[in-house]
C-alpha cells in the first residue's frame, strides 16, 4: 500500500464528517523581499536593513484544526498537531512541507525559488520552520559572517542628525521552532500560484519593530558610527528574542 493511500485512509477514518480523498499539490516556494522596509523602533530609531539572511530547516504549512488530532505519514514526514502562540491561532495540523536546509537570503534574491512544497488541499492558516546554524555545505565562504551562526543582518539606524551603520550576527539554538507565522491561502487541486515567504521588520498587527529595546547610540561608545552586535551582548539577546517572534514572518500566495 502506498504512503499516499495510507494518508488518505487515515484522514477519512478520523474525520468528523464524510470527506473526499485528499489531493496532493506541488507548489513552488520562493522569497519575497517586499516586506523589508524601514522600521521605527520604540526609541525612535529608524532602521533600514540592507542584508537579511537566516538559516532555517524544514518549512511546514498548517491547516487550522481540520484533521482533529490525526497523524499520518506523508512522503516520510509526520503530520501532527502543533500549537501556535496564544492569541493568534488555537492550533494547526501540518499538511504541507518543504523539507531541507535553506538560507533565507532576501538580499538581492527577491523571487528566488527555495524548492517545491508537497501540499494537501485545504484552507491554510500558518507556517512553521526551525532555526539552525549555517554551515559550509550551504555554499558559504570561510570568511562569511553567517558561517556557524543563525542570522546575519546589516543596515543603518538613524535618529535626528545621527546615523549609525550596524551589523548583527545572531545565534539561535538549533531546532528552535518558529510556529504560527501567518499563511492565509486556499490550496485546491488546480492551484499553481507559488508561496512567497516574507520577512517583516515591523509587526503588521501591533506595529512593533524588530529592533524594539535597542538604543543604537549606546551601542557605539567610541563614537565611530559603527555598531557590531554579536553573541554574548545584551543587544544580541534582545534582537535574538524578537527575531524568533512569528509576527515578523509571513507567507502568501503570489
């Protein structure tokens, strides 16, 4: 018996009402840099990013509560119930996936294809992925600042007449999962539109900035106009926490 037939049988057996056979749809997943616009933090610093690179693994796409706690095999991966952050989604079932290791690099790569996701038809509500450290197998040079780390951000911060250039290299524990980034789409058998993954420096709901809590002037004690945020700094810990927040990511059909 094929894995697809097993999946269909299990879904039908666990549904609360009679259901039709689930259909697999192959959809491209690509990057969309449109959301990377200047953001103003809670200290009135206007931050503009020129580089955003994040190492992740296994993008998952979720349907809200349609599988009623069922689990099944889909091409070697597990569909199971996962829980989003309180106040956003009550829960979701993973019914689509793009497996593998990826560098989400929105710098000059707008529209770059990450791969092709295997999706079941349905009304989708969320996206998950795991953070990881970038490795040489990602195609990085030995001197690349992202190598061995999770994220690399570069940009400028302005306040009044003051302008500072900054770089940030961030570490997030391998396997840390981001759960519940918005992905509102209805996938049907005839769906062809790619899924676009976005990075949002400003939370579109509460207007909070990725850089809230950072006073860039205090991060430049020698006054040379250059700020470096690295692991071990308090600024690193602040920025790492916000980078793990699902409201700064979004997936949408093109």
